[in-house]
C-alpha cells in the first residue's frame, strides 16, 4: 500500500498533471480561465492571492467538480468523469477537516474510504489498524473525533486519505489556523509521503523543498515552472502589492 515510508527523500517524478484550456465559471462569473499546465513533478505548489481560483483548481484536480471547458487529467484520467479512478489516483485534504469528516470515531472514518474502494468490512478493518499503527496512533482507534483538536482532526483526515493509497494527495491550505508546533508535526508526516503532493497555499514558506510552482493570478496562470525560479518572483510581487494601498479602493 502506498503511504508513509521511513525515508524523507521524496521521489523525483510524480503523477502527471495535464491541464489543457481549463476554464470554470459559476453563474457567469469566471473563476478560472484558459489554464494550461503540464508537469510530472513530485512536489507541486499552487500559489496565488485569495480569490485567484486555487481551491477551485484543487477540486477540479480531485474530480469533485468538472471544468466548464477544457480538460484536467491526472495520469491520463479525467477524474470528474471517472470516479473509480479518482478514488485511487488522488486524495484531498481540505482546509477545514470538519468539512471532510463524516463519522463519529477515528476507525469508522478511516474504514469508510477503504470500503469505498470495494474492500470487505474485515479487510477494511485490518487496513485501518495497519494505518493507525504506521502513524503510531493505534490508541486513537475508538476515539470520538469531536473530542480531538483541530490538528488531530487534520491527522485523522491524512490517515484516512493515505490508507486508500492514492498516487497523489492534494492539500487545500490545510495549515490555516494551526499553531507552529502542530503545523511542523503535520509537515513531518507529509514529508514521508512517497506519492505526489499538490499543495495549494498563499504562504510560500509552506513550499520549502517543492519542485514546481503554478502561480495563479485572477484565475489565470501567471507563471509555471521550477520552484527556485518562480517562488522568489512571486514573493517579490506580493511584497510590492503589500506596499500599495489598494485595500482602500472601493469597487462599483
């Protein structure tokens, strides 16, 4: 089963992400426009200001919503049209774990995804125990999720996604609102993940050690390429914008 390994070195090649002419609109409001990117980097960061379309792109990549036009393929699969492939190709961690968790106890939450893969109840229970052991959290099995901290809930979601063995995990700003120690601990677990990571964030410090950056600006690709080339430019642009006073401008 894919998941955590003892080594910290991530693979040099990851899942193939191919976005071609991708656009998404809601009630005539354009969220994404003509997004075209192809990469097989193992660690991909997607950056941009609030409202740039990052979370929408995350949901399209996970197959949760379909683009209005164009295509989004992961390893050759259009996941919005192939839900079976979506279960094994991509997992997603949302910003708020309460929007993801649906069962009262930890073992029920982890087992649910495994049952969705078609595993029997007994096999799902066995693999649930295995993932809890791998993360060193066997004592959490019967814990009620509503008694856990926000960081612990994030870890439950990570265990549930990892148990399903996806080739890639999408992180949709999962560190928002977490304190520094909890964020560091979750990062340590993620650094051991041997599949691809696609990390959506507005905080470039979250992308230390990443390979490829997709920079979205107002729903379009501003830049896409190696992290060491794109991130410094992104940071400089954000610092420049921070020196302006456009927050005082009124629309309409």
